[in-house]
C-alpha cells in the first residue's frame, strides 16, 4: 500500500491582503455609521431635553400665577372688595393705622379696591415701579402683576398678622389677633390676607446669569407682618399682562387694558363706574438656561404690548400665553 505525501506539508491557508483591506473598509463603514447614529441620537436627545425643560418652566410659572390669580377678590365669605373696612383709599391710605409692612409702600398690603393690579412695561433696574425688590435688577419692558385675596380656608387668629373677618355682606381687616366686635364668630370667618406681586429679575439667585420670575409675598415673621421675596422659576425672561374689563355688568369682557389703567380702579379719577376685571391674559417669554451652539431663532417676540424683537444669542426661547378667568369677580 503506497501513501502519497504532500510535498508542502500541512500548512493553513490565510486571507490575502486584498481580503483584509476589504474587511477593514466594511468594518470602518459600519463603525462610522454607528457613531453617526449615536451622535445624531444624542443630539436629538439633548434638543428634546432642552425643549422639554423650557416647556416645563413655562408650565410651572403659568400654573403658579394662575392658582393665585383665579382667587383674586376672594375675601372669605364675600367677594365684595369695596365692602372691606380698613382698606386703603386715596387720601386715607391706612385708615385703621394697621401695622402694615412698609417695604412696598403703605397701601400695597391693604389696597383691596384693586384685587388685581400692576405696572405696565417698567423700564427695569431701580425703576421697576415696585419699591420693594431687594436690588436694582428688574427686567426692562416687563410687567408687574399684583394679586390681592384671602386664604382659601379659615385660619386661627394670629396677633401681628394681617387678617380679614368676613360675613356674606361685609368684612374688616385687623392685625391684633382679636375678632372685630361687630362680627359674631358664629356668623363670620377669619382668613389671612394674601398679597403677591410677580415680576421678572434679570439675575437668578439659583442659577446666576439667568433671568427669573420672582414675587413679593405678604407673610409674617415673628409677630409682625413682613414681605418676602421668593424666586419661582429661573428662565422666565419676560412677563406681560392685560386685564379683560366688563364695562356694563353683563359678565362679558368688553375690552382689554394694560395693568395700571385707571378704568378699573375705583379710587382713580379715570375709573369707569361698574367696570370690573373678569379675566387676565398672561404672556411669558421663557428661555433655556444656557447657550446651545447652532440654535437659530428668527421669531419676533411680541408678548402683550411689548416688542422684544429677535435674538441671536444661541439661546432657546419660547412664548406662551393663557387667558385666566377670575372666579370671584362675576356678578
């Protein structure tokens, strides 16, 4: 029996250089494609997250203002602002010599004749119109919105705090912790007086360099009424307000006016008898917390009666608006 011997031995056959180059090329194309898909997905995620953050800021700010604004002119058991004794009036800003905090002006806390009020397009800085912000960084061309009301639920008596005792037809502000003598405790209720002024500051304390929505709030510290400055939503760049006025008591809006218009202020010379604020339109311009290279925004921002123009700073922005019904001003 003969055995054939392979003269070259048992050698393994490898891949050629051409095959190796083809494999490397295919692999490179696959890796480049995977990297591009990852990069695009990451970019899309970053953009969506940025948009969602701006939307969340806008929604939170609107919800905060709306919850307060809807309850304007609620004084407990009555909604008749002009029936509250002790409220400030022109020529007699503090008729009962109440211990009101003076930081925002003597009548800021007790000017109940205007449950909603404000200032239109203040110029910013130390001319913010409210005398009480702690610094001079008020946002230019942004409105100030003030809301006055009582707490929703009755509260215990508390000396030093501004409170309101009300029945169905009348009420009175007091601050000594004692129910005014003309009120029967069984036929009336005690509520805390609540006042808030919303404004935009150019610099957030939480995120320096970013504008923010803030509010001055009436509260108590120790045994004295005081005013607190609260930061609400970093990223809010502009606030605009207009009030819907019912001119003939038919519970429909006849015209919209800017905050500070005398037509709805019973103590102002330009007051129109019977005029009541039924609704409020709110506009917010909200921005991202930082630059996003490549972001281009050609929108001309015109919230309310302000014209902010266009921006070219690579910062994402959006404008939102809402019309809010004041529940306690309808007849």
